[in-house]
C-alpha cells in the first residue's frame, strides 16, 4: 500500500506565490491580485458554480418554512427581545429588559438575534434567520478546510454531509446557542489546519479568538476540542519546537483575552447594579461556568437542576434521568437518528486514513487533518457518551462538522487507492456497514417510509459487492457504483433531515426526524414502542397535551397518562417547578393560532407549555395580554412569574419586561423574598402571575416563599381563567 501525503495547488502551498522573497518586494495590491489569479487558475471550472450552489441549497433548506416554529425556544427569544431594547440586557444576556436575571449561558449567541430584532422588529423570522445564516457559513468554512486537504469534490461532499445531518438541520433552524458554537469550532479548526501548512502565527491567534468567542457562546463546551487542536499543532507544526510552543502560548493568551474581558466585566461589576447570573446559586458567572454548566454536566451534580441534580444513577451505573451513559449512547434509540448515521463508517475511514499516511513526514498536512478532525470527533463523542449530567439529543450537532470532514477526507483518500484490494474492501465495508446501520435506524421510525430502509439496504449491498470488484471493472462502472453507495449511505439522514425541515419545533428540548420507537442497544434509555421523542407530539389532541407538533419535553413519570405534560422520568405532571399558564402566545401581529402549532392542527397544548411551563413558553391570550399592557407605564416589570419560560411567554406576547423568579428551573435564589418585597413597595412590579390555571406555581426555595407571600397579601385578578395578583392592590 502506498503512503499518501497531502498535495495542493501552488497557490495553497507554503513558500510559493506571494510568499517568495520577490513576492514580498511587490506592492500589496499586486501580491493579492497575483494570488487571486493563481487560485482561479488552479480550480476546475465547475468548482465555483458548485460551491455557490451548495451554499444556496443550504440556505434554501434552512430557511424553508422557518416561521412555522414561531419563537422556537421562548427562553432565548425573550432574551433576544430584551437585548433589542436594552443595551445593558444585550451586554449581560438578560432575560428581560428590566435586567432582573440572565439566561444560564454567556450572551454571545444572543447577540446576532438581538441585533436582528433591534433592526427588523420582533418576530420568528427575525430571530431564526441569523441562526440559518450561521449554518450556511459553517458549511462554507468546512468546505474551505476540507478542500485544502483533499480537493474540491471532497469539500463538496463534506459541506453537503454537514448540511444534511438531521441534527444540524434542526439546530440551524432553531435559536439555541449551539448554532454559533458549531460555526466557531469549525472556524477554529480551519485556522489550526492553516497553521499546520505554513506555521504562521496569525492563524493560531485567530484560532484562539474563535475558541474564546466559543466560550462566550456556550462556556466550557467550546474548549472540549482545544487539547486536540493544541496537540496536533505542537506535533505537526512545520517550524521548530520552541517557536511552536510560543505560538500556542500566544494563541492561548488571545483565547483568554477574547473570553476573559466579558467574564472580568461581570465579576467586577457591582452585583447590585447588574442582573443576577441565571443558573448560579451565588450570583457568580464563574460558579455557573464550573458548576451547573461545567463539571456538573460531567458528574450529574448540577445544583439547581431539574430534580435537584445529584447525578442519580440508573441500572449499570448510567446517568439516571438523562439516560444511561456508555459507548452505546450515541447509537441509542433517540440519539442515533440525530447524528450516528455515518458514525461507524467514519471511525473505519479515520483508522484507514491514518494508516495510509503513517509513513508521511511529521509535518504532513493531510495526516494532521485526520488527527485534527478525527480527534475532535472522538473527544466530543466520548464526552457526550459518558457525561452523567444534563444531556439532550441536540447537543450532538457539535459532532456534525467533524463527522462530515472525516467521512469526506476518508472516502477521498481511500477512493484514490481503490485499485488496491484492501482499499476496495474498506470502501465496500464502509458502504455495506453504513447501509446496514441505516436499515436499523430507519426501522426505529415505526410506520414511517417503511420501503426506504429496504431500498437503502439493497442499494448498499449491491454497491458494496461492486466496489469489491473495483480493480477489474471499467472506471465508469466503478464511479456509478460509488454513486450508488453514496446514495445508500445518505438516503436515511436526508430523509430525516427533510422530515425535520417540514416540522415546526418549539420548546427547550427538540429532536430531529420523525418519532422513533424506544429500545436501543444496552446502555441507552428505552421505553414504549412508537413513543414520540423529546419535543415531538403525537398529533392526536385528546385534551391531555398529546396534540403537540414538536413542542416540549418527553418522557413519562409516575402518575402520568399519555401526553400529560411529559418531562424527564420521575416527575409527575402536577409537581414540577414552574407550573403552567393557560392562553395562547402570539408573535406580534399574528393570530392566536400560528401555522404549524398544535391548535392549528386540531390538537391542544399543555396550558403552560411542556412540563408545566418549564420547557416551553406560556401561551398568552388576548385578554391576558391586554391586562398586562393596561397601566404598565411606571413599572419596571409588567409582571413577575416563576420560571423563565413562564415569564418568556408573557414578555414575547406583550413586549414588556417580565421578571423570571428563580430563573429557568425556578430554583435560583433570585430575587430573595426581601428583595421582592422591596420591588413591590417601590411599585416596580405590577402583577404576579400564578404557575398553573387557577392556582399559583410554587417553584422551589425563594420562589415558593414569594408565591406564598403574594397569595396571602394581594388581590386576585382573573383573565381568561388565568390567575394574576395585582401587586398595587393589597388585600
């Protein structure tokens, strides 16, 4: 077997073009024009049209029917609305323009949405279009990174695989922080791969800036792949070791500055004049970073989490209410269809790619690329597999670009060596294995396109058998078989992606694709056959919340009937933090029943969103909206409600600040009872909104104390069967 090394065009190679001594003596404009001419000459004619077609198709895919998801995750939409009217809320990531409490993440992912709302007004498209554009940019950057290693055809494949990954199509059409994080991680690895080419310090500085900005998007998750990036450059960088170490230290310093300015600002700002740090128990962003959003996610000890954290274990040492941990998690019933379609083939191709480049020079850029993207895939996948804390299926979008790059590069280098029997066998095994695994994943989607799994299996077997004979078949036949194998490999994820794009998604926990049956391999959560996954309803409204079309959480706790405010196991519907609200939430200028909502489909929402208002924003009727708007002038907050999602629904409906007592879970000690009493005495809050239809939602800790105090001392007002307490009218 021959040893492969990276090869690129003259324009891409270090030390050529404007990098020569003569080039440095030329004016900058002449050097840039010369480089542009060299790059155009090195590209096949079809490449540029194909690249722009890829980006345009991705944009259409991610923008199609985007408004049907309404405000998507009301939690982040409310924060974007707050940031659009208050620069202080923009800076801190406050949930409300009154700056009572922040979201439980750093604010960078909110900034594009908040700027969009500030410029174009509040609405679904204004919030979600920036997310879709982040997805298009991610595809473009990945294309550039892979093209430099294995050429334009491989780059097109990588970009298409990323765009068509089901969980990527979900999250680039949603408003969680994962979209920005994904783009920044792809950009960071692109910069590191450039540094491996020519050892220029600027690439490591830019990589550090990307990692720092990623921290401001989703905290420590952005640094999962940092050890991989640093180690790959330290080993493979084409310069002396001392310089490599110095460059990495400079990149690290850039990272600290990029992330640290905001952290220092928050920690040094007087706590009395900034919002409370949501998700923390001591009003500290550092505590939030290393606790609830940090090591707590690994150990399961997230203080203030749903059910109190504590890392409860399931059978076999698993992760309790978040599913059993272990190597089978990414292949499980609900997670597998999000990301795992190409995962077995990617692992095989990664090993083969490293074998084929094993004798290359230390600085070989192709081997470094396999180490960079493959190492990022492994370390992120292992973290998700074994973390015992909060884990949601959509987290796996972080794996999508790494997976796409490894598959595209691996297929390319193995295809180039297909005349060797071993490489032909690897191609055949990858195609057959991927088709067989797709057969399993499609089989979990009960009664959904049952013919597709058999078509994929047959096509995969035929292509694999043909690829085994690639050494004796004509080239055109081999290419046709490769195309058939590629079609068999991607048909399943493409079908799941199209299902995702055609379905509205709202709430805090959402998943891609159609409903699947529970009962994957050992070590992953199971359940009843044909049960909807988190964020997906049955579409049959029977007065128990079952009519939800991609809405809130899923799972059944004791005492729950089907669809009855489903959430993580072990919590009955009527005993969860946050409580629900009755009514209908409406985007400004819209009607009460948005296209794609359960009401429009004949179903019925749980009164306060999933899990009693914990996982989705409250629905707000016109009568309740009018009540909050009336006499709102002179109050900092039009109302206060237990739990961020409950508050978010009312804030989005009225455009007025609504205080979220207790933060997302209703468990944060903010505000204290004494602070709340002071706000009431000052006339800062007009109404207190109860947590369920006809009765208060207690929350936990200080939220429960505030609820008890309000109900004992203030006058009850009812609007559309929702109970409010007028804090300007004592009993």
